[in-house]
C-alpha cells in the first residue's frame, strides 16, 4: 500500500501531479533518459509500479502531447509554461506513466539521477520495461486537482 505522498506540477500550475510511493523517496533513483528530447528538457523520471499517480489538468487547452522516436508513448507537457511533466503509455484500457521528478515540490530527498538509454531497446522491449517499472495505477483528469 502506498505510504509516501508527494505533490508537484508545472510552473504555472495548469498541470498538477500527486504521487503515492510505496517506499521512502530516498529509495528511488530518478532515470535521466539520454534521448535528445529528454536531455533538452532536463528530465529525470520517477515511477513505482506498486504506487499511484494522479495527473490533474486545470485547463485541457494547456495540456500538450508529443510523440517522438517510435511514437509509442506520449510526453505530457504544459503549453502555457513549457514544463515537461511526464510520459504516458496506453494499452488495452490501461494507462502507464512516469513523472518528471523535477516537477515534485520541495526536496523529497531523491538521489542524483542515473543515465538510462531506452533508445537501445526495441519497441517490444520498451513496452515491457514501461509495464514493469512505470506507475500502473494512473489517472489523468481534467478540470480538477489531485486529492
């Protein structure tokens, strides 16, 4: 059962996140993807397959979606302030996602990010990895706030 609740969001507040982790934040190592898109955004992703992630979008017009590479997953960003909030993958009615740890409020105590290279994986390998390590209990809701 998730035990550690964290909140955050984009700079302007149009997109908010609430995540519940099953372990202490210091037990997670954010992953810095080495693709050009993630490097340009300075993203470092965090997820917990046994945890929960809620993404609340105050204004649907502010939610940007971008697909690159093999176009399997969608990067979620704020069109107003430009902050990359996370990445989502949908399959068979299930939504998997990871959050950019840099949008979390305060200093939760995450260790420094470690570099990862999903570009070296084939499409099936990427999907299998996402299903294994990303949040599987994900909601993406409009016109509201987490909690």
